[in-house]
């Protein structure tokens, strides 16, 4: 989930970036790292890649509140 969060954060940073090209590259690299990790995990676990990707994206983008 850390890689997806890094990609989400890098994407959000594009809106306020002073150096848009550098910020875009940071986002691209973060997204590529996430996609590579998803592919590898899906392969290792014999799971459909799309299921892994969607589960991680949901956990990062729509977290459930933790119980106290």
C-alpha cells in the first residue's frame, strides 16, 4: 500500500508543483513502481492482477475507519 500511497501523493503534488516536469516524473516513477509491485504480487500469489490492484487502490483511497 505504501507504493500506491506514494503515487497518489505524487499525483496530488502536480497541482502545486513549481517544477511540473520533475513532479510529473516523480508521479510516473511512483506509479510504475506500484504497477510493477502489483504484477509481481499477483504472479507470486496466483491471483488476477486486476483484483490485487483494485484491492490496494480501494484500501488506500477509501480507507475504512479503524475501531478504537
